[in-house]
């Protein structure tokens, strides 16, 4: 059962990342937000499987990875649940919209980046906890650890005020392209995760 749950989680990761990229490409904002709420659930299931497999000498890294995955999940679920409920359905004042609307680059957008920064730390430590025996597992380990680099940008870029230009609600094609690029990077992690737990 342990491998089956982790394999399902990896499948959820692969499917949600793919659907997120499609929603971005066709500018279906609600769909992008909706599928992003399932990504942390799948990722936690996959990470728990890797944690379960970790050997005693790598358990600290696996534990750290699991904690960061939980922080990531809480932040992301709060961000996207707010987008498809309060932001979409309520008649917000301009000030409230500038704080809560993801597309405005305010507080909620910064929490989103923080959440994905926590995911990056989680993937780094989960990759560190793996003992890769096959070529596919070595790729999974390397991709997860390199993904940890995203923490730096996700954590520090909001502090620079770089995204303050989003305050008027303008959407950036460069931002969409960057997110689709991230999807292209992360999709193989889900696919290799499925293979790993098969």
C-alpha cells in the first residue's frame, strides 16, 4: 500500500503540472488555480513515499523535506482557495483586491512565491534523502535537488519589489512563459516518481 499511495501521489503531481501548463497556455485562470490546489496533495503523498524508503542515515533530510512539504501545502492551499472563492465571488474594494488578488502581485502573490520556495527546499531535502540505484532514480534525485535552487528566487525576489508593477492588474506574458518553463521542468519529476514507485 505504501508504494501505491506514493505512486498515486506522483501521478497527481504529473497530471496537475500538465493541466496547470495547459490552463496557462489557454489563459484559463480558474482552472490554473483549481488544479494548483491538488498539486501539494499529490506532492505530499509522493514525498511521504520517499520518506518511508529513506534509510536511517538519511532520515533527517527526509524529515526536513516532509516538514517543508507541509508548509508548502498550507500556503498554496490558502492562496488558491482564496482566489477561487473570495477573490472570484466577492465584491472587493480596490485595496482588498490589491492585497488578495493573485494577479495584482500583492501579499497573496508573495505568499504563493514563499510556498513554492518551501516546495523547492522540500524537493532538495527529499532528493538528498534518496539512494538512487537506477538511472531513472538518479535523474529523479538530481532534478529534485536542482529544483531546490528555486528557493533563492522565490524567497528573495518578493523583497526586491520586482513584482510591484503587477499592482495595476497587468498580466505578464514573460511570467506565463516562466511558469510554463517551470512546468516543463517539474513534469518529469512526477513521471519519474511514478516510475520509481512502480
